[in-house]
C-alpha cells in the first residue's frame, strides 16, 4: 500500500512539473511572437502570408476574439481579473485528473500559459496584441494570437478526452441499447450448502 502511494505521488509530481513546463513554454512563445509582431508590423499594415492568412497588428481590449471589448484602464483591469478567475477551474481539473494522462496535463499547462500571456499583455499594455488574421474569400475571422491558439487547443483536447473517457466507460459497463439494465438482476444461482444434497435435512 505504501509503495503504491509513493508511485502515485511521484506520478502526480511528474505531471505537475510537466504542466508547469508547458505553461512556461506556451507563455514564452506567446510573448515572443507578440514582441515580433510589434517590431515587424505597423498599425493598420496587412502582410499576406498565405491565400488564407494575413499578419496584422491589432489591439484587443476585450475577451478572446475581441468579445466584450471596451476602452479605458479599468476595462483592462476588469478583463485581467476575469481572465484570472477563469483559471480557477483548472485547479479542480488538475486535482481530478490524478496521476494519469500526461498529454492532458501538458494541454492543461498550455491553457494556463496562454491565459497568463494575455493577462500579462493587459497589465502591461492595457490590451492584448493580436496579429493572426485568417480569412476565406471576403470573410475574416477576428484577429487572434498564439495564446488564443494554446487555450482553444487545450480546451478542445480536454473536451475530447472527457468524451472519450465517457464513451469507454459506457462500453465497459454501461447499459447496452435494446437490453434491459435490470434483466437478470432477480436471478440467483443455487447456493451450495446444507440441504443442497438429496437426503440431507430430512
């Protein structure tokens, strides 16, 4: 029992370190790409990279993809506070994951790092720097940055993992279609014991 607990503790510590490294790496990549965009692009400049991708320089004072945008320093503080509060469920998710799922812990760290990168932007500049402009024809997706990519990828991974685990649990022991879950529940096997043999118990 003690050896099993020690293995679980070691696995949990390893996953925590993996999540921390992923958070640091994603935050560093996000801040580095934002710094490059600020240095290489002028406000209002559009630089075509591919038929579906432009590089632009935009400031987002709202949530992801420019939602709830508004001017003022108080708006930046408000959005930074909301972003920090949105990270609280990650603590519960990390504790619920336990010692398994290294890839899931890495994506969890990516969500944390991306969120911290955007929070750092709000506190330093009052707005988040966006520079990726995906478009198709004349329709443009709202500009975003690397932090948004990390957050969205992490959330999609978590949702996919949750759905896969639910499906596996259902396949392992859940009710089957067309089968009564209670069928056979009232049947009992004959117990061997006194009175089971002929001639005994008379």
